[in-house]
C-alpha cells in the first residue's frame, strides 16, 4: 500500500508537469515525458526495494542518491507547478471576462496571457529557491534550547531539581552527518543534565547509520544515565542491531520496559513504550515486537515511584497515561518541519499534538520538534530543538 501511494503521487506530479509545460514550453512535449520517466526510475526502483526489505542489502549507494535527487526535484517543482496552475486559472478567468465584454467579436488569445504565465513561473521558481535556501539554514543552524521547569505536588523531594535532556528525531544518516551530531552533543552537554533521553528516530532508515551517533555521544556525562526508545524510522529495517549497539554503548533501550532511578531517597520510574511500527517493520508484515504495551512497561513498579515515560509518538499519549506516566516525552512530528504558510503547522495533518507542552489534569506531555530532517534537508518555521526539563516539587 505505501508503494502504491508513492507511485500515485509520482504520476500525479508528472501530470501536473505536463499540464503546465504544455502551456509554457510546447516545444518540449515530445521528449518531456521520457525525461521525467527516466528521472524517476531510480526512485521507483529504490521504493520497491524498500518495500521488499532489500534496500539495505546490496542496493548501490548511487541508486539511493539518485532516488533522493528525484525527491528533491519533486519537492522543488510541486510549489512551482501549483503556482503555475493557479496562474493559468487566473489568466483564463481574465480572458473570459474580456471575451464577455467583447461578445459578438472574434475570440482571440489574450496576448498578455503567456507573459503572465511566464512571470508567475519565474516568481514561483524563485520562491522555491528562496524557501529552500532559508530552510537549509534553519535546519542546520544552531538548535533552539527549550528550558522548562515543571512542578508536581507529589514529586519526590530527593529528586528536586532533576534536569532531563530530551533529544528526539536525530535521523543520523545521509542528511545528518558526524559533524552536526557532535555539535548537538556539545550544546546538550553544556546544559549539564542529570538524565539524557533519546525519544526515537535515532537513524534515518538503516541500522549502520547509528554508528556516527554513538561516536558523537560517546562518554556523555549524564550522572543518572542515558536511555532511549526507538521510533518508526528505526524500524524501517531490522532493529536488532540498533538494540545491540545501544546497549554496548551504555545506552539502555527501554522497549515496553522500565528502570528505577534513585537519588537521596527519591525514586523515579523511567518507562519506555515500543513504537507501533514494531508490528510492521520494513513496511511489510514482519513483526519485531508487539507495539506499545503500557501494562507490561509498568509491571511491578513501586507505588511511590514518580513515573516518566518515553513514547515516540504523541498520538500514543493515552497509552503512556495507562502506564501511570505523570510526564511523557515524545517527538515524531518535527513540528511540521516545513511550514510555509504562516499560522499553519503541517504536523496538524497527522494529529493535534504538533509540538510543545500539553497538559491533562496533573499530567504533562512534551512534544519535541526534534533535531534532524526527513526527506528534504530543510526546516521552515520549525527550528531544531533540544529540550531541557527541570522537575520540582510544588
């Protein structure tokens, strides 16, 4: 089904290309469909390999590069094409009004229509370039440090002032390399957190992409430990190498599991819920786990332990509440990542909890915008984020 949806989207964009270019560049009609098809063959082949679970087993690196180039081409031109269609509609409307005023005479093509369309095409292409350049600066610039203090009446006195660093959606891989991972580590380390928590999507799609992340955060000074849960992208391939390498690096992966953290007589129960993607890894019916199991994650926890839950998807907050979580930390949305329309968050298309702090009674959810990028190396209206939470009694 995902492969079919991808093909439909690809062919839809090609239809838009042809529809617009028939208006702008009629001389290109003969060979344009073939050029567009050749451009997208690598993308279709790579998508097919992903569906079959073969993309990380012998597929050439250049194939992935060409496929990503086709995605960039699509992204760059979609806005241009839509703008062109809108411009064509406006030009037709103007022509019809002119014809209505000149009813009874010969119908001739509006001489300014082609100039109008070309001007609109240039403007939309320029806007796409401008948004891309600005979005790249935002994506790879310094992350925002969000510092919040949350108070709970039942927070253990011995844990007063506990500082948690939440890093989400790093997406180590082709678009996030070792240098930027080390920069994120430096920014986080300056905050001197007691706990370092990774809330999913550590890699872009392949287990081997985890190595630069582990190198970047090797020896990170978090006195109370470093923990993680996996996100949906971590299940695009067999996650077992990721589980293994995290544990070997001293990062405990909590998949429907919990651990107790004690300080000065206070006890914190840190839980992790498994991502629903575990039930359907590699986009096929290959199960690597049962998905979120809140009762399993909270089994045998002390009644007086303050519960914090790592849960990649904010849409699963109710499952964390079932586990008794007073504070839930999620990511997944990227804050929309690309929000070109002021006041509209693209993440609204996948759920109502797009980013920031949410409250239900005495319980809190924080949804991080994350640090990395998916698909396109840009962020617009959603700068990368490191979250520093200080927990107090009160």
